């Protein structure tokens, strides 16, 4: 008898479709949800559309630069724009983001220069932005470890005693479906729950952990995990920028006012490869991609704008031109990125000076100087 | 600094997958003369990890493709040149700033140069590790020694990789006597010369490093390149409009094949026998085998079962797997207790017969794998001399050309060769009634010095019986 026959089929297939918060259908029709009212002006919707188009364009340019040997690797966000822009635009000044290496859209919302992201993947900086200034931590490459950093940070905010005041900031940790199998993520769920930490766990379930499908991560919908840890979880249409905005706003507000953590499972799909170094055609079917193409996060906003006469072709052309121009500038700036001065490697190892490092720094400077002597 | 007129930009094959060293050019999407834009897909390449499309980093007009489809190219080798002046000028400034910016920032610090955009005449540059093309062998810049001889650090430039000259020969395992004397020419030029029937060896190149250019080939074809033919003893037919005859130099595989075939035909007295066989059950077996997990990743073809049947027949009649040897004490027949099974394969370069070594020891999946790998290697031009030598018996699959049979000529040093014709639906008397069955024709040529008609017939009959009823392979092996 196999284990499967003992346990029965996974809950994911047994239950009816789990409830999915959706405010904008793939066809661009606005629908209401009792728990998540959302009132956006025409301009706000147009701004969201612009964000979506621009981050997609930046992402495509970065993939191309990688293919041309200008970046070492790139993790494409293609297909996940709405999850990132929706949640990213829900953030306010005092909030703090702990991203993975794919959160280019959230970085855009936090005013992190895209060029800085490229510098990281070109190997000329380690991120290069000030996390405190942007409320956006450096990219974390290790899977899931940022959820622990985020939980610790959130508990710090809690101890500052600012929750419930206007200067309260929520913490949001981004991770993927694969990361939910990591110990780190589960440990941070425990801490966040028992300390009622002001944190939002934002899981972009893009269905694939590199080549591992979702059914190798879980037997229940991921958002239901939260219940076992003792805090609320919900599933949102991750390709619906309105819904992502609304649910994240509410979860962040709950955190800021001391009501504890929330798990948001943004149900979406990674349209491209995991990174530029793998080939999705080797482990998944084209039909699956085609099905998700119909749920494109940008097309539905465009249909909504057109359907409700909120934008004309002039607007769409303008956004397209702007995105093109931005990506062209980004390309040129990327190619012009200087290689770093080797001495700068010592600059950000510790917050303060350290005697051992001062010694190493001097040794290295002397080593570099020996080249100059020789070449004279 | 004066910008040189119309300096083409070279795109070198990048490492698109963290530490890859080479990739195969699968398909070009552009041709010389095409206008390209930045990020337009220009080529598909296959690496060890994936097939990827490469977007063009420049805009302009394609001047040359520096690698041909099917060629495996090392990372860092130029694959395409684009003339930026031919297109818009937007991208032109892009190529310059990186080096300048790096120079300003780094002053005297050992520098790691920018990858990617070097002009062909640029001095050799070292490549960074994380981005671009990986570290070149021999290009590691060492700290200068404070030694007495005081070799200037510039000397290291000598060991840095030179900008690759013309890409080298096609990847054929063509025996090159002496290893030199292969004229330098880029692949498209070679292709053009081949198409025009011009022998590159007869041309003196006028390009860089004496390489042969398109113009040289055209001039040679028109017969106007006076005094440049280094082999006047090989007169070529001046190409008037529509020559009535074309002379092609016999060399490479064609030459080797010709020598082997005439040698064999005039040394070994050949006898050929034919047998028509109903292979319907073999086809069913092939279909069934394909469904088995053991064969999930190998190609199962009728040829596989023909090979298996021949091996079984050889086991029953070892004398057919033999060679004629003229030893010091007179002629001998050497019967081999091992089978190196030759499979004749048609390739772009001609007929090649790679051998499955020690085939008698292989189980069926192993045999399938060996057949697949070897013929693939031969087609890709990667068969090694070892793969092509020391055969003991051969199968030639003439069926792939859509013919029923032939009278194959023995591979020199072997006593038998089996030809396997096309399989087609034929009216056939099956179990006493006329039926439409899958039928093929087998023919076996053998060296009559070694193999008598009786033995040859038994071998052929055995193979036929096994293909008619594959269960016999079990019974006899």
C-alpha cells in the first residue's frame, strides 16, 4: 500500500476551489468583494497601469542584457507584475520591505533605481541602495531567510512602541511558494504569531519552485497554513492589481494598528524561466503557460481602462514610449556602469570600523600599490 | 580620437548560463545585409542547459555571420558583426563610455575591462568573471613579481587571448595530413566556395592574416585572379556561363571512401544474396519496446532489431565475423570472437561508418543507446578516428533513402555486410491468405574467400527469421 492511498488525495483537489479575492476579472470587469472595498480614481488606475508596463519593460530589457553577456543572471518577474505593483503601492512611508531577488516591481514602488538592481546582477555592487532610505531591504538570495529578518525587524518596531500611532510602520516579507517548505519561513510564522508581530507575509505563489511544481510543496492551499500557526491567511488573485492593492492595504493596516500578522497568498504564475539560467520547457507544458497568458495582469487593466473610457490610445502610446525610453536609458547606463574600486569592498562590511578589518584594508592597499611600483 | 569609418561591432558568444563554456549555433534569424535593432532576436543557441534566443546588442546592418548553424562555438568567440553606420546612430555612443568610465574611476588599480563591445582591432582584454564570457584560460593576470629580470608587465598581454582570427575549419573529423595547409576562410566564405565549386586550396587570400575573402572566391570562380593559383597542375575549368561539366576535387571522406571501396571490390570476391521478409511483427515489437521504461530515453528503430538479429546470427555462425589475413606463413582466416558492428551513416561530408564496439556484450537498451549516440556523433561530424576503425561486420541502412535493396560492397577487412531496405506495405501471403503486410528486403554481401554460399545463406536466413518473428531472437540468444 502506498502512502498516498493511506492518506487519500491532497486537500487541494478534494475541496472546491479555494476562495480567491478578486476585484478585476481577466476580462477587465470590476467586481466587488464585501471585505475589500476599493475606490480608485481614474488617475490612480492609469498610474497602476503605467507601473505595470514600465516594470515589465525594465524586466525584458534586463533579460536581454543577460542574454548579451552584460548581466550574470536575472530573475524575471514576467507574469507577477500585478502582485508586486499592487502590494508595492499599498506601502506607505514607514513600512519596511524584505524582498527576494525577484521583487523588481516592489523596488520600483519604493523608488529604488532600476540601475541599482542591474548593478547587483552585473556584479559591480552588492545592491547599492540604502535600505533605510527606501524602506526596502537589500535583495536576499538565500531562499526564505528574509522572512526571519523581517519578523525580527517587525518585533523591533513593536518594541519601539509606535504601533497605533501615525509613525507606525508595518513590515512586509516577500517570498515564493518554494520558500514555504523552508524551515526559516515556518520559524518566522511561529515567532510572528506568538509575538503578534506587525508583519505581512506576502507569498507570490507562482506555481513553480524552479522545476518543482506546487504539489511538491503542499497538500493544502498555502494560505491555509497560516491557520495552523494561529493567524489569518487569504488567497488573492495575484494577477489582479486592484485586489492585491486592497488586501495588502488592509493587512498592512492591521499590522500597524497592532492586530498582528497576515499571510497573503498571491496566486499568480511565473511566465518565464526561474532565472535566465534555466529552461522551463524541460519541466512544464506549454499549455499551462498559454492558459495563464489569458490571465495577463496588464491586459485586464487595459481592458478596464478602455471599457470605462478612462484612457485613450494616446495614453497607452505615451506609456509605451516612456517605458521604451526608460529601458533604453537603463541599457546605456548599465553598459556604462564602472567597475568598483577594489578598496570599496571594505566599506559596508560592518556599520563601524573594526581593527581586524582596518589591518586587512591596509594590507590590501599595499598589495595594490605594488602594481604601481612595478609598472613605473 | 577619430572614429574609424564604419567599424563593425562584434558580438561575442556570451555565457548565458553561469559557467557554460560553449554553445551550439542552432539557427540564425538574420543574414548578412539584414537591418537589426537592439534586442531583436538574431540567433538561437543551445547550451548544455537550454536552447536560448540571443537578442542583438547593437543596431545596424549585419555584415557577417562568423559561425555557422550546427557549429559549436566557445564562449567569447565572435559570432556576428554588425555595422552600426548602416542603421540609426542611436546605439553608437553606447559602445564607448564603459571603458572610459572605468578608466576614470580606477586610475592605477588593476583593471578588469568591460566585456562585450570590442572592435576587432581592439587590444586583447581580460574578461571579468561574473559577467560576460568567464575567465579565459591563460588570461589570468598575475601580480608582477619583484624579480631581478624585471620582465615588464606588458609582457603578459602576449598570453592574453588575441581577438580570434577567422573561425577555424568545419568540425569534420577530416584527416589533415600534416595538420597544416588548411586555408583560412570564414565559414560563410567556405560555404560560398563549396557552392561555387571553388577549391579554397587554390586561392591565395587577400584578407587579414592571409584569409580568403568573398571577393577572392568570386575572383577565382571568374578565373580572373591571375597568378594566385598555387596549384597550377590542377587545371580548373574556367567558368563560362553555364559550364557543361563541373570538376570537383576528390578529397576527405569521398577520397577515403573511394579508396576503400575500390580496394575492397577488387580484393575480395563479392557474392550478394537477397531475401524478402515480412517484418510486421518486428514493427509491432518496435512499438512495444518504445513503451517500456528501459527505452524511455533512447531511440528504438527497426534498425535496432536488425542489428540485434545480426548479432544473434553472428553468435550462431561466428565464421561470418572474420577477416582475411595474408600472414608471413601464408593466408589465414581470422575469426573474431568480438563484434564491432559498423553502421553506415549518410552525413553531409559523405558516407561514414561508425562502429559500435564490443556490441556482442550490449543489452538491447545499451545497443540502442550506442547506436543513437554514434550515428548522432557521426552526423554532427564529431566521430573520432577510433569510432570509425576496427569494425568486424557492417549494416547499411539503404532503406532510409527509399530504396528496396542494393549490393553493398564490403568494408575492407570484413567478411560480410548486411543491407536493410525500406519497409513498405506489400501484398503478402500470410497464413494462407493474401494480406497487406510490412515487407522489407535484406541483402547480404560476403567475401567468398571466407564465407561459402551455404554459410552466407544461413546467416541471411537467420536474420530474416528473427525479423519475421522476433521471439526467435530470444530463442537463439
